[in-house]
C-alpha cells in the first residue's frame, strides 16, 4: 500500500547568497514570469446545483495561465480579509481564464460571499497555482478517480485534461462519484456524457432520493427525484466489482475528511496507489500553542510565558523557554526566540505578533515571507513554487529554524 497525502514535500530553504542572480533574469520573458497572483475579474457565474456555483475568472495580465490539472488557488476576499483554498475545476487549455466550482458551506464566510455577493464584473484576489495533487505529477496509463461531493472539482480538471490529449493516446479512466441525492450531483450532465466516452467508466452513487424543496424564493421549487442508479456509500465490494484491476491504477481521491478516511482504508487493503487532496486544515497556531503548553505542564517542563515589560519596550519577545535560535523581523523590528521543533509562525504568534495565515499547513501560501538570511527546514504541501524558494521565499507556518534567521515581515 502506498498512501501519498500530498503533504510530504520536504525541503530546505536558504536565503540566497550575496551576488546571487535572481532566477530567470536576462532569459525569461515577462509573460513567462507572470504568475496567477493578483486581482482577477469574474466574467461568468453558472448555477451547477442548488448550492454549487461555477465562477469563471479572467486574469487580464496573462495571455495563458499555466497550471497542472488538479491544482488549486488561494482566494482572498479583500472586504472580508479572509482566504480560502479552492481547486481549479477547468483544464489548462492555454487561455487566460479558469473556473472555480464552489459549494456554499453553512457558516462559511468566503463561500457565502462568493454565492451571495460576487457579481459578473467584480474582482477578487487569487494566488497560485499550488498543490501536488495532479495526474501530471503522477503519470500513469490507467487512472481511478474517487470523489465525494464538491471533491469532484479537481477530479474533473484532471479528467478533462486527460481526455484533451492528442488523438491516439489511450484512455483508461474509472470515475466513482458519491453524492447525497440526485440534486446534489455536481456536473451531472457532463458525467452522463462521460459515461458514453470509450475508455471511460463512470459510476455515480447517491445515498438517498431528492425530496421536493422550496428554494430561496417561493417561485423556485425543486422537484423530488428518485435515484435509479447505485445507492449508498462506496464500499470495498463496490470497488472490487467496478475496478477489478484496481492495483494497476493510479488513484486520486478528494472529498470530505470522513469520506476520504474510509476510502483510504478500502483502497489500502486492495493495494492501490493513492493520492489525496483535502482543505480540512488542522488546528490554528493559538490552539497548537495551547496544546503544547498543556503537554509541557503535564510532564513538568517549563512553560513559555509572556514577554517581560523591558523586552517589550525594546521590541524583543520571548518565543519559547526552549529557544535556541533567534529570529529577527525586519519590518516590525521584533526579535523572537524559536526552538528547532517550533515553526516560525507559531513562535511569532506566541510572541504576540499579528501574522497573516490561513491553513497553517503549507498549502495556501498566505504567510509567504522573504528569508533574508538563515536556513529553515520547510515541510510544505505545495503552497509555494520552486522558483519562489529559489528566490529566498518560504512559508513560516511549516518551517522550523536550522539557524538564526532574518525575515522580511
């Protein structure tokens, strides 16, 4: 069994040395250096299901957006000062537009804003593309895609890309999608069309029938739908029946956390090579620091405390009682101590600094900073580009110090 959760990308980041030439200087054209980072315009909005919409976004400064099928972008809403990671649903067809297919999440500030407030012509900030969840990073002759709910977005990007390959390239795709009801099936017309494509097998499963519902307005009524296809949740027997040669396939899974956990076990038992994508993030820095203090108290170790008044007056903060490296932040003038087992972000937050961050797992790129000097060990999940690392940038949320550091923040 091989499980690749797309979070095991480990590397060392070191500040560029004096006299180092910036990557690409004198060789790359401005267009080649362009990144999908900036304010993009919404050019169309399509209602996909009763709680899912597709947003086509236009990057005017680019003639072609380069991304790998299955990757994601970090969306920032300036009015909310919040970020959220969303997979790109469209395939990379060489245009300067791309599509995000987004489900409204109860209590989700960003998804609610996009569904209720964003209009054609409005602009939002995106940064990316990021991520290692892609068929381009794991090429194979046979593929299995398993998705639950809105997890089908990156899956469709990869499927669309595989089907767009040059004529004569063999296609062997099995796609299994789980939805709660028939009215919750995202991309339903396209899935039905895909089922007719040679070399593609599509299995859609629903847990129950759709009940009749009144929509957001009294005139909007959703009719009841009886599901005639496979019912229930995916099981090991389903996989064995639908994909008898499963061990020969490269498998990609995306969906809710509990769904992926169950599918992971089934696929592992059956010997599949599995790649996963999830934006269900772990604890916040404050929660992790509180847990760290509880553990320290339980074992009788010193617990890190607040900075003294004299240190605060001098702009010096104590990050940890076990600190062994110093971190200087050039913009704020703060000095933070950080032990080798604490991330730069956690040390900064513990010292009272306000630090922009979202995922805290090296995925979204929100905390990206410039490492002026020093060396860190960075375990990121695709939230930073290789050429950004080469240019001296790093993600404090997933980086621990290997020396004293100077950070531009």
